[in-house]
C-alpha cells in the first residue's frame, strides 16, 4: 500500500477515534486550524474547476469533512464541559467576535446559522435534487443524440464511448451530490444542538462541579459555546458555499472567475446605462454626489475599454477566418478531401425530410441504428456509418441508396400514406395508388389512413413509410455486404477476435494467411448471405486448411462445410424436409470436366451451348417453385458447388447453392426437381 493511501486510512480512523478518545487542547487547536484550511481549499477548488466531473470526489469529501467537523465538535464539547477550557482557537473566536458583548456574539452566531441553514444549505440541497432528477431524465435523450451523431458520421466510436461514459459519470455525480447535500443540512442542525448543549450543560456543570458563580459560569461557557459554534460553522459555511457553487455551475467554459468576467462584461454598452443610473442617484436623491460619482466614472471607463477590446478581438477573428479560408483554397489537402467516398449514402428529396427530422416526429436515425445492430447480429458485419442527406435534385418523394458513390437502389414514398401488400388475392374494396414494394419488387398499393384498418382486416400487410425505407435499406446492405468488408474492416474484426483468442489469430495471421486473403473468404461468404459472426470457427478452419490451399474459393468451401449447422438452420425449417433442386449425375460430370486450372486457381470453362442448356433447365425448375410459393434451393455435390455458383452468378445470384457436406446428417432432404442434361 502506498504512503498516501495509508495516511488517508490512518486519518479517517483517527477522526473516528476523536469521538471517543480525549485529545489535548494543543492538538485540538491544530485540528481546528486544519479544518478551516481544508474548507477554504475546497471552496477555492470549486471556484476554479471548469467541470463538475473534474471534482468528482466532492460528495465523498463532503461526508469526510462533515464527520471531521462533528468529531471536533464532540472533542470541544468534552473539553468545555470537563475543563471549562477548549484551547486558544475556540477562546479567541469567542472573545473576538463577542467583543465583550455576549449578546452581540449570540446574534452573530445566530445570523451565521440562519444564513447557512436557510439560505445556502437549503438552496444547495434543492439544486442538487433537481439537478440529479433532470440529469437522470435527460440520459435517454443524450444517449440517442450520441447514437444519431455516430450514425451521421459526426463522431467516431471512440468519441461516442467517451461521451457515453461522461453522461454516466454526470448521472452518478449529481445523484451522489443529492444525497451528500443532506449531510450539510444535518451538520447545521447538529451544530445548533451542540451549542445549546455546551451553553446549558456548561452553565449547570460550571456551578455544580467547578463551583463557579452564576455570572462567571454564564460568561465563561457563553464565550466558549459561541467560539466553538463559530470555529466549526465558518468551515461548514465555506463548504456549503462550495456545494452550492458545484451544483449550480452548468455549461461552464472555464473557471468561475473566467465565466464571471466573460459573461458579466459581455455587453460593455450596458455599463453606460448603469453609470448613468448611479450618477442620477447622486443628483436626484439625498445620497452625496461625491459617493456615487466615482463609481459612475469607473463604469464609463470600463465600458469604453471593454468595447475597444471586443472590437479588436472581432477584427482579429475575422482576419483569422479569412486567412484560414484562403489557406484552405491554396492547400493541396483541400482537393484531397474531395476524393473521399462514403461507403453508404442515403439521399432523399425535400418531401421526405419529416422522416429524418426528429422535431417533426421522424425516427429514421433511430431505425438506422437498429439496422446496424441487426446486421451485426445476423451477418456478423459492422456496417459503416450511413451518411444521410437531402438532395434537391431528386423528386420530392424520391430517395436513393448509394454504395461508394454509386446508386444501387431507389424508391418513392408517400408521406401520410401506408404501403399495403395483398396476401395473394385482391380485394376490390381496397383502393389506392398502385406501386411496387421497393425491397422485393412486390405489387402494392399506397392507401390513406381511412383505408388502413379495412386493409388489415382483409389480410393485407400494411407498413408505414419509415418501415418501408428501413426494410429496403436492410435488404440493400445484405445484398452488397461483400462490398462493405475491406482489409481495414477485416483487420478490425481480427483484432476483436484476438482479444479473446490470441493464440488462434497469432497462428493464422500472417504466418498462414494475410489479411487480404482472409478478407476474400469473408467477402465470398457474405456474397452468398452466409453470416460471418462465428469468426472463431471460420478462423479455426482457415488455420487448418490454409497450410495446404491458398485459393480463396477452395478455402471458402472448407469454411462453409465447418458452418454446416449454421447453414442448415438458415435454410431448413424445424420438423420439415428441406425441399431442393438437385443436379443429375450427367450434368455434374459435364461441369466437373469443364473445370480448368490456372495459377490464380480453378475456374469453369464450359462451352456456351452446354452452359445455356443447363441454365435453361435450371431456370424452369426455379420458376416452377417460385410460382408455387416455395424457396428454390439448389443442392449439388461438394466438388462442383462453387462452379455451379459461378454458372449462376449473373442471372440467379439470389438462389442459394448448397452442397451435401454443408447440411447436417439428421436433416431430411426432399428433391422437388432435377436438372438434366
């Protein structure tokens, strides 16, 4: 244990012991002076701190100083009642303040107690209570604001984490201050009671034990009681003032002196009005003119000089702004910043602004936050910040989704309407504006509020415009997820795994595979909508097979086989057979014979007539299943799965292609179609 830690522990134990162990008067004098010094230091720190969190120990310090003062009160009371002598400090305060007049001493002490108990302590307690309540109530809104700034790209993940921690610390601090302020109030009440005990008990003990006369007992114990009350109430008053300063300072830009000087004298011309008012008091009232005139002159001079300083400061700021703009135009970095491309952009016409404007009830930012979380859970992908902006070049109700600066999707919305999609049969009573659902291309209707309930009763799926946008954006992100994961994003995922599985990552990267090779495997998995959330299993497989194969296509096949349980659960329904389209042995043989090897890996080199024939047969089977409302899934042998995927890459890329080794042994497979040669 360090010396400073040990000294604090010993000090706190000593404070507790003071309540039961008598101490000599010379030590009491030292401790009373120390109490005043600590209180003054706390007051000065509270005035000079720029942020309440910079003095976060204050609630605990408030408790310790309160216990210290109470232990001093007990020690002085013991000495007053036992020896009629509490040391030089107590006697000096009693004699100096009273000045030989006991009534004056009592009045001063009473005023001091009233000021502390009714004015400062009561006000500090109320402000701390309200600040704690408002801070806790504002936490959800502040958290949403941080998420919105993070989603809009105004801050990064580190800054968002720091701001969340600061909000949590503020709530804890003001909550602690709400409770700690009660100690100050209790301390004030205890001081009043202790003074009465000293006065009444001392008066009785002085006559009964010490044999004093009534006059001597009253004089002696009155001075000691007043001195004891003052010597403890003055530090209590200082700390109560520090408590009020801490809890009442909000939106500060500096310490108390800086804030007062910058805010009180922000409008120098108002000092002229104050100077004229003060001068008028000396002319129109019996107040001597010689009393008011110096203040009026000082205020006029101060207003003139402050105005000159503000004018010079404004000129300097304008000049700095002009120089900065000129340097930005001349610097080559001003052009480089224009080359940056946002990974994902969402642009909308001015008619859709209410969707993103929180003041108009828009919750698009919150929905985008949920989309990022959903993609992280379902795909294992950290979606980059989605840039949201309005675009006056678009139609009022139009929006577009861009990937790396290129448009990949678009749609139109009707505000104050709902998108209704039929359950498979049309209801003539449901009328609206015909349109197409943007995410899946299904026929739909835009209906108004009055038709919404009738459409829901008729079995229609009815969604509001924000949900339409959220669904469309989610599907676009899933479709192009493989384009969003680059080497930098892959490195971030690798680092996250390394925190818990360092041995695995150290073995795999870079001795077996590079970041780029791992990124290619992850991209190929995402391209076929396979989640990469189980990175440990993926990295384990790559570490096992990366020593023998470097082709990303082959490595991806090994990883898919390791993820067989995940793939099976993704496509198979519980207690139902998995319906698939199989490939005949003749077609599989033809595909296997068309595989060519090269330095970059293997690829399918089939003649156009054969590939067209296979594609046509496969399309017929897929269309038949789609028309019957079933999800088409192609099942092949492991040796040709990736080549079949290559064959369907351009036209049927959304059709899952699985191999037998990617399915769990206990799954029941039912062939609903066969692709023949």
